């Protein structure tokens, strides 16, 4: 690209009514704390500029400006009566303390007129456009400046694509009379997803011309590449956690024949054994999960740490791989009928799981019902150990994926990270569906887990591929426009 210094920069002025969330959005896009955020009018009183993205000698600058004040009707009336409305307002002198509202409006107009290539106008989407009288007045004032306007909807609440489409349609219809408005979409300072952020530059590229357009396009690509790099690191972190859960094991106590038969029959003894084992595994997984979530928080430009704790699971969450000695099988074989002896013979040659185990439990009058009904698999593997059951493992995968979705939607404008109380039901539905579509792959992966597996190689291989593909599938469903992002990989 060959361009002059001015053409190698694109400047965006962030404009809105006071207290709509400009600085909150700036913090989210910049991924650092800038300006001041408070639930009051005119917190920002002078324009401030920040580098939005810089790459290869090209840059985008974002101006955070003072909000328009509450006395716009009077101001707009005076501007309409002027033969040179922009010149009139730019040369007026208002006291910064006594007339803060007018001062702030004037500062915003000066910034648009002098610095902006494109105006980013933020609106409060929690209200219907027909009920917000100041929007029409503010757009009228911006029209006198003559700069192209991109409208983004803020304060939309919990992510909901269908509701966002309805809001956007309503705002487009309302603003259709304003030819200066070139685009309307959603970019919430509090619940946006990183897959949406680049649109602020992509849309700017459609309303500027010449070399500025090429600059915007180039920087849009740089923004996407940067966010994809962060996404790749997030996938790596999640894959490491999944691999850990897949491969974590605890050895079973070494016991003689009498103790093995006693434990098989006595439920309380088995309970104590598995509760101790599960407690140790739970602590390891809980710490690893917290480290992973904190890493995701940092990667996504947020502050704070997770305070969440894993919910303790019942003994159903464990799967058992145990050597079954011929002497034990002989004892069991003598308890029941010939059918039991046949099943024990099957056990010696390869093992069985819940289906056959339930029959064994009935035949021996409940002696093995507890272990088998909990989904324990007794197999002739040469390994006496406990690992997470397949169902629990899959739940752990879904849990970290849901946490990542929460992190990826948490705008820095909300402040420090807070663990979600509830996630959108749509997210769970999409994660469940995506995992079900690849259930055979996840099942095969779980079967490979255990003490003989290499966590490092698993994380770098199949796990990473499955996690990345699953998240891409979910993002494409949530944000269809994001399909073009992932095609870049």
C-alpha cells in the first residue's frame, strides 16, 4: 500500500447522548481502562483520542467525546435559524462550569468537524426509537457537520440475536429519513462478542473513499487476525484443561481377596473409598479449571479473577478400571447360577459395562448392584484405577466451553470479571447440539484417556481440533457473519 501519512490513518469519533455508554464501549474495544465511567451525565467533558489498532504503519484512532446534553431542542432551534449553523456553534463561548451541557455538546461537534473521518453514533437500544426524542435532534445536528454516520445499538441486555435483528430493523426504519446514516447494527459495550468488534472498522471502510477505504480494509484484516490469534490461545488453554480431565486418574487401594470381596458387598466401605478418591480428583480439577478461566479472562483483555467453584459430584462421576482376579470371579460364580458363571467368564476375557452388570446385580441379590448401577466399568485391563466417567468428562467439557462463551461476551466496559449466574439458554442448546453431532469422536477420545494416555499429545491433537471446531460451529450459529472470520484459518 502506498499512501500519504493522513491517508494511512482513519479516525472514528464516538458520539452519543450523555450517559449512553461511549466510554464503556471504548474500554471494551481498547481492552483497557480509559476515561471515567459513572452512572451520571457528562462524565467525559473533553474529547480524548486512543489508538484503536496499529499495524504496518497504518492506524485507526478512536475519539471518546463528551455526550450531547439535555438542552438540544433550544440549541437545534438556534442552529436552524442560523445561515451558518456549524460556524455559529463552533464560535460560541459557554462557561464550562455554568453551562456544562452546552459546553459538552460544543466539544463533541468540534471534534466531529475537525477530526472525524466517520462518526460512530451510539444509541440506547433498551428504549424504542420513537420514545427517545433527543436522537432525531442529535442526528440533525450531526447532519450539519456532513460526516458519514454509523449507528450502533448499545445496552441491549443479554445476547439474543433474534431480538437484536428486531431492534436493528426498528432503528433502520426510524433513521431511514436521515441520509447521513449509512449503517445500523449492534455493538453492545457490555455483552458484545469479539467476533463482532471488527465491524466498526469494516463498516467505516464502506463510507470513506480512496486510500482511506483501503486503510480501513487493511486494518479490519489486522483486527480479525489479532482476535483470531487470541482465540487460538483460548482454544489451547481449553484443550489443556480437557486433556487434564481426560487423563486424570487415582489408583485404587491395593487389597487382598477378602478385602476386595468385602468392599464389593459393603456399600459404606465403597462409599468412603470413592469419596476420598473423588475429593482428591475434584481438588485437582477445580484448581486447574480456575487457572484456565483466569487465563481466558486475561487473554480477552479483562481484569479480575474467577471465584467460581466446581460443584462436587456424586460417586456416579467416577469410572473404575480394575483387575478382576480369577479367585474373585470364582467366589462370585459360586454365589449365583450358571448364568452368573458365564458372565464372569465374559468378564475374564474382556469385561462388561452397565448393561450386563445390571443382570449380575440381580442374580447375586444386590451384592454388586451399587457399583454397577453407578456406571463403573470392570475390565481386565491390568490397571487398578479410578478416572472421571464419560458422562462427567463430557459435562466438564461443556462447562468450560460455556465459561469461555461468557468470557468472550464480557465487555470490559462492565468492569472487572464477574462469574455468570446464568448463561443464555441458547448457548447451552448450541453447545449440546454441536457435541452431539460429534459424539462418536468424543466417545473415542474418552476411551483413549486414562493412565496410559499422554496429556500433552492429546491436547495438541484431537482435543484441540474438536474444541476449535465446536466453538467455531457455535459462533457461526450465534453470529452468521463470523463465518468469514474463520475461513481465514
